[in-house]
């Protein structure tokens, strides 16, 4: 019996050390981000009667995640949307069940739209025998990296607020982030930055350097955010992000996405949409176009802002 207790104790110690490491790593990443992207307080006032920007919330999820989706929507409605009434777009590679549609519609104070993702599959150049992860999960990461911006249900919108099932918003929004994005001419907003583990992205930076060698780098980029003495693997946590879709639909973004996509790292390694988006933001945007929502009160799993 004593042996069992000792073993449980060792496991708890290891878990505690792991948690300390994760918190330290993410604090370091946040400090790096704050060096580059300074938080700007919201506008004190806006013109009376200003029209809301063409904006929406976006979930990519499945019917089985109904409970998590409803928890997140509860926070979003309470903290923000019951005053602003922006629509929700739900995308999935499978048709949503009637129970899911009814369950999320009851949570919303605004229109809710459901749409099917037609181009969910992996590209033809991917050797599926080399993929060491769930292919559907990899397809989702690729879809968030670029193609989602062209989905017909999202085409009418200029700005999106990405929502992740199960995430929480713990503070009231006393301003409209979509209006902030429009009036400040911001292109990207985030709440948390982290450092990816080296084994997940062994060839990411090398591939990115190949792209830069073939394309002229912009002088007002924020690439120094990604480099200390070497590539530091900092990246934005993309399960809460605000995006000006004009940025993602730009020729420059799509060229970068297509190049990185064809390297295969999303499938053969563990590149994610966070990897691709962070590189694109750092290369293509200036500091004044990126917004750290330091007051967002966002949490997901062990990570919080």
C-alpha cells in the first residue's frame, strides 16, 4: 500500500512540475508579445449612430460538442453579445443534428446560421500513410489556416471573432471589439501567446526562411517578435482571435499559406493554424495593425489571460 502512495505522490509531483513549466513558458511568450504589440485602450467615444461593421462569430465544431458550445455562448452573450447582437456562423464537415441547432439557437440573441464545409479533405499531394495524427484534426487545422475565409457563409463578412467550444470569457466587454478593429484599422487581435514545443515544428522556420528568400520582406513587419538569437517558436493562441478577413484574403497571405501548405508540415509534423497565422502576422503586418486584448478575460484549458 505504501508503494502505491509513493507512486501516486511521484505522479502528482511530476504533474505539478509540468504545470509550473507550462505557466512559465506561456508567461515568457506573453512578455515577448507585449514587447512588440502594445495594448491600446478602447476609443472613448464613437460617432453617434455608427453602423456596426460586417462582423460575425465563427465556430467550427460538431454536434457532439453541444454542451461545450453552449457554455461558451453563455459567456459571450452575457459578457458582450446580448448588447450587440452579432450573428453566429456554425461550420462543420458533417450536417448538424436538429438537437444541436435547437440547443445553440436558444442561447443566441442574434441570428444563427449553419453551413457545411465542402473542402475539408487533405490536399492531393499529402501521403496519408505518413500522417501520425488524426487526419480529421489535421484537416481542421489546415482549414483554419486559410480556406475558411472563403466559405460562402463567411464571404459577406469583413471581421470575424473565432470561438472555441469550451472556452470561457470572464470579463465584460465594455466596448465593441469589431468597432475597434474597424476604426483603428487593426488587422489581427489576440489575447494569449505561447511557445510551441520544438518537436512539434522542427522544419517550420526553415520552410519559412525559404519562403522569405523567394519574396521580399516588408520593412514594417514584426518578425523580431519571433526571433531572439534564433527562432523562439512564439505564436498566437488562435482559438480566440479577431481577424480582418481582408488580411486573410489578401494575395500576400494566400501566397504564404499556399507555400507553407505544400511543405506538408501541417500533416507530417504538428504545424497548426497558430503556426501559419503567427508567421503571416509577423511578416505581413506592422505593430500598429496588431491588437493585444489584454483586458479580454479569456481562458481555455490551462491557459488564461
